[in-house]
């Protein structure tokens, strides 16, 4: 009976589906384990072999935990809203819903072929109104809450309103956009619109004028990761900075809790550090600077108030409101030109670029401590969202300030005794202060404390903790996204009643902005409430739908709440989350924020959504090249190319096997090469190769369907794991896949020969038991530590050793099959049934290593003389130290090396070595 992988895989995939093997329900009699893959976006190109890497890894762990007796939740769905589908709709006229549905069907077909243990009854699509009603619902809750800085949690906005009615802002401890001060009388005297404007300053979901990445060609705001080098990643269109009225989420209010939560979860050090840096906590002081000649002052946040005497200039962010106020008439044109130039650069690019640019505002600030005049400049190396959007520059002790001062010939005042700032700035974390008035002679540490004390006592500012983390811009000026549940009355936003949810996307004639420049929803007919109030024209961003999807998987059919208390109390949070590092500062921050907000409302029972997170690496493409002799249609093989002047050309890797080109397929691949001629090596054409990103333009995309068709899903699963450590990037190289496929065939041969089942009920030998339990121990350790590549090697070694022993015993082969199940479930299911089992191997019990079988009965002792090994003696492993010594001394070879001498010392390390010193 041959190993017919196609027949076997189709048979068991149908069985799993028909018998709902992967259906998951709450089972209070079993411990739960929740395994989650990061939400895939279904592109039109479908999956290539790099995409399933993380899915296979999570599938292995899911199956492993099920075999250990856990009730495993392993769902899958699609992040279906987004710009790519909308742009395709604009180009082709097809509705995004149509192309998205088609793409999802293609993804599902490919995923099913690989044999994942997903509970497809829990499938969710972010573009499904039954799903996004809960995104809209969550937005309403955020609008109706503020963040209490004393309790460090969200509370109903009504509590804030009541406080305003009785005490105004006195005693208010609420996170806000701007510090406001008013009395209860002033609040009660405000109109409804006036009160609503004030409340926007405190709401967790709020409207504000913000600087954004605006792409005129795409007609929408873009996130930082959608922009590169001043152009959109999608289409390469120019992007500029523009101030626009946008919905935002007050993520920054949760900065400290997001930071603290990192101590409670099991993430990699690098990922944790990335989030810490992104949140960017810093302690310091907010100093108040007066403006020369004006009755006006502004605040600057600094972590190093001790450097106040070294401030030689101030810098404003180009977006700062202070720019307009502080630009003098004679500097208006120069400043205007500079602002126009900076609009084309994103914040991320400004942080990364070390090029010095700037313009003088014409105004001067007064140093609050020394009283000196300080010129105020404008430069894009300062960002509006951090601190107050203004810095006090201390060029002697900051590299960017130093470069700016050198470029514009501004003064540099060193503050540390003995420091040299003639060529570069000096890191002023240690040393004795000088040029610093009342701080002279103090150490840096003493000076920091003294300066804070001075600022507080003299009321020159206030001590403050600052965070780099920004609020999330939540508006997108495009069609294919969740509609906001928002209408406008007297130009102020109000929320729809929850009974109106979901507010579904309306039909429009085309997916472009209106002729007036409104977002595409401006084309919708009757886009207003029953009372004729206009609805919001923007839609939510891509991360809206992916911020709480893990909660919906727990209870996807619930039409009364996002997740029931029963489901949430049982599944609680994600035990294992697998996905790419690219989400470290976007999705993972937003999901954690979203979860913490729902936790504050008592709607979820865990403060952190993802307990353990693994980042899988990337599978890169292995490109192939042919070499065309210049000015000809003749191609020369790899090792002969240096004899000619050639041009390397990418060739489709699917017509190359082990770097050998299929010449007939090549001629049919491109009409240009139909009559191509070839200079061969030994009758063959060898291609060159290189490791590059997997992409269609390099013809190195490998479709998993082709691998499954040729080798089978189990081979694909094993081979993807065999390529290298899960967390590392590695090239796809089909050259090694034959070895993995041969391994499965050899495994099969332990069970069958010429259609005859070889398995018997014989008693296993000591060697066979040792091989099995050594493998059980290795595989268990590897799965727990995600070392899947070494697991595959261990399986190969085990099967080869059993094959050598001609082992066909059920007591050995059945545990081996169960052990292999997470990695190669189809062949495992087939062989498990062949062994006489009636139930699915998915419900078997994962084998446990018996250490007794791993104990060695003997040990081959190396016998050394003065540290040099001369011969070995095999002795019983349990032999005592004294008996080992006696046996070694009495051996006839020992006498030969002693040459009649008496040993000075005999060192015996049991189970290691005997060393005779002479």
C-alpha cells in the first residue's frame, strides 16, 4: 500500500469537517487554552508559502494542548476592511464587498488544504455588520467616558458633568487635551453647544484639530506605517502634513497602565522593549518661559531641569500653535516657506532623519532662572505631540541640539567640569556642575533633585511625568471601513442610540471623494438620521476592527453583547498569540488599550488580552536567474556566464527544480523566449540564485497549493517548520523538501509493505523503548519552547533508528503517531486508524516520557593518563567509584602506559572519565 497523500489528506479533511472535530464549546470539566493567529488581511494574490508559517506553528501548539487534555479555542477570521480593497474598487468599479468576498473564499480554500484545526463556526469578518456593530458600540462607550487620573480608569462622562455643575473644574482629575479652568456658574451658563465643546476635551473618543498624514491623491489620512519617504506605500502618491478635524482615541491616558502591564505578560524582551520605548515614560518638569516684549508665556517639558543654565535657544515644532503667535512680521515669509517644506515629511521620517533644518521665528524667550534672552527657532526635529511641542535646547549635552547649534552658529555652554564640546556634545549623566549658578559644584544627580526643588519652590513650573505615546487618530476619509455611529447637531457630535446599531455602510455610485472634497460617504443618499441630522462622513481605520476581535471569537453568535460574562470568564484571554513584529507599536498597543477600557467598564475579566506572544520570522524568496548574452536571445548556464557579457534575468522559480531550468517550460513562460537558445553544462542549464523578498516582481512567489499538490500538506507543514527557528527569517528553498517527503514515506514503510500491514503486538526491546522515549522527551521540550525545526530532525532520527531495527511493534508506533499528530495530522490520522483505533487521533493522549527507559545500562569510560585519553573501557553504569578505579588500574592496557610507575593520583568522575596522574 503506497503512501497516497492526496487521497489521505482529502479523506481526513472531509472527515474532520463532517464530524465537526474542531468545534469548540465551553467545557467546565476541562482547562481552557486559547491560541490565536494575528488577523490576516485577504489580498487578491492569495497565500504564498510565507503566510502559513505562523499558522502552522499555532496549529501545532493547539493540537498539542488538545492532546494534553485542554479545551482549545483556535479560531480564524479576516481583517476585511482597508485601503487595498478600496483602491482596487476605484480602479475596476467593483464593489469592495465583492472583491473581499472573493479573496476570502480563495484564502479559505488554501487554508483548508493545509489542514488547520480552526473552529470555522467562529469565523468573523470585520466587514460583516453583525461584527462591526460591536466596534461601533465600543466607540459609543468611549465617547461616553472620561479617564480619571486619580483612579486610573475610565468613568462615565455623567460624573464629570455633575462635578462641573457643582464645582466647575475645581478638584477635577481627568485626562484632557487642554487644561481648562471654569466655575460651576460659568459651566451652567454655557449653551448646550458650549458644554459639548468642553466635554470633547475630556472624552476618551473625541474630535480635535490634529496634524495628520494627508494624501490628496488617495483622498484620505494615512497612518505612519502607510507612508514612506514622503509618499504613500499604496501607489507612491505624495503625502503632506495637514491639520484636520479628526476623531481620536485617548490612548495616551492609559500610558502608565500599558507600561505596567508589560510586567505581567510573557512577551519577548525585544518586543517588550519596543513597547516601552514607544510609550516613552519620562519624569521631569514643565517650565514656564515668558516672551520678550509680550505679555505672554508658554510651557516646555524637560527631563533635565538641571541644564537650565545651558539653554542657548528654544525650538518649536512646525505644527505648534505657538509658531503663528511667535513669528515676527519680518520672518513671516521665511517661516511660511519652511512650514510648506516640512508638510511632506511624516513624524517617523523626521525622527529618523539627522539632516539639520530650521528657521528663526524672530522672537526671544526669557530664561526663568538666569533671566537671559533665548532665540526661538522652528525645526522639524521637534514633534508637536511630545510634551508641549517646544523644547529648551542644551547643545553642549544633546547631539541633535549640538548639530543644530553648529549649523546655525548658535552658542554652546558646557555645564560639566572638564567636558570637551569642541567636536561633539557631551553625555551629561555624570560629573560636577559648572556655569550653573546655584547648582555649581553639585553632582548631576544632586543638581537634578535641587533644580526640581527650586522650580517647585519658586513656582517657575510644575513637576510632571510625560509620555511619548500619542492618542490614536481614528478617522479615515475613505469608504471601505466601519461607519461611525455619529450624527451632528449644531456642528457638535452626538452618538446614535445603541438600538440603531449596526449603522451599515450605504451604497454609493463611486468610491472617490465628492466634487466638494468630502469623503466618499458624502455621495450616499439619505445619509442622515430620521430627524435629518447629518451622519459622520469618515469611516474608522483598519485597526478598529482588529482591536477586540479576540473577544468576539469567544462568543461570535451573541447578538446581545460583545461577549457574554460566561464566555469571557471561561476563555478569559489569549494564552498564546502568534504574529509578525510589524504590529509591535500599532495593533498590540491599540488592542491592549481597548481591552483595558472594557476592563474598566467591568465587561472583561482580564486587564491584559495576550498572555504570551511569539513573533514568527519571515520566509523570504529564493530567486532564480537566467543569464542572457547581451544583444541576443541566447542564455548561458551559470558556471559559463563569466565567458560572456550577460544580463541576469529573474525567472519563475516554479519552472526551476534544484536550480535546474526546465527549458521547455521557460520557452512557454514568455513569448519573448519562445525561440531562445541555450549554452548548457553537461546537457543541463543551471540557474543562479539569491535570497530576496518574496514578491511577484521577482518571480519567486511559491504557491502553497502547488506544494500541497506535489508533496502533500503534511510535507508542507513539516518543511516550513524544518526551514529554521520559528522566530528567525529564512529563505524558502524547495531543494530540501524531498528529504522531508522521503521521511514520511519511510514512516509509512514501518506500517506497510506491499499492501500488507506490518504492525504486530510484539514486546518492544530496550533499544526500541529508549528510541521512543528519547523522542517523546525531545518533542515535548521542543513544542513547549517553539523549537519546531529541531522537532522535525528528531522525528527523522527516530524513524531512521526504528527502521534500522525493523521495528513494527504497536506499543512503539502508536505513541510515535500521536507524537507526530500536531505536525502531520493527516498521515497521523490514517496510521492511527490502521492501528485499530475507532476515534480520531485528535482526542488521543499525548505520550509522556518515562525516564527509566533512558537510563544507560553501561558507560564507555575514557581512560586518560596525565589528561590524554589512551583507551576506553565499557563498564556497568551503576558501578561504584571505587570499583571503576579498581577495574581501570587492573586493566592490562593500564600497565602498558604506567611503564612500571606508581600513579600519584587516580581521579574518577562517575559516568564521565578516569584520569591517572603519573
